[in-house]
C-alpha cells in the first residue's frame, strides 16, 4: 500500500498580511496572474523565463513555450535536452 505524505499541500494558499491562508483555485490563480502582470509592467516581459524538462511530454513542453512566449511575451525558455 502507498504511503501518504501528510506534508503535501492539498489546496492552494495565498499570502495575506505576511501569513498564508487557504484559498480557492480561482483566487490563487488570480493572485498569481496579477503578480505576473505587475512584474511584467514594472520590469518588462524578459523578467520571466521558464525551464522545461526533457522528461515531460511534448505537449507539456509545447504548452510551456507557448505560455511564456504568447502570454508573458518572453523568449526566455530553456530545457535540459542538451545533457
């Protein structure tokens, strides 16, 4: 029988006033999107990059590069395919 990891998060958390609190997925994703938008507005899209893994599926790697290029506006994408 598989052993459960009780330290694993089972719901999203957001920081409010320096403390973490439980949130809905919609709220947590909204907070993350707002943070990305603020960083891009303040520092430009190249402030972000993404690292994908050669062990991920082609579809996941495609999604990662599409997200960073089309949504964020950065070409900073790399992977461990060269190793």
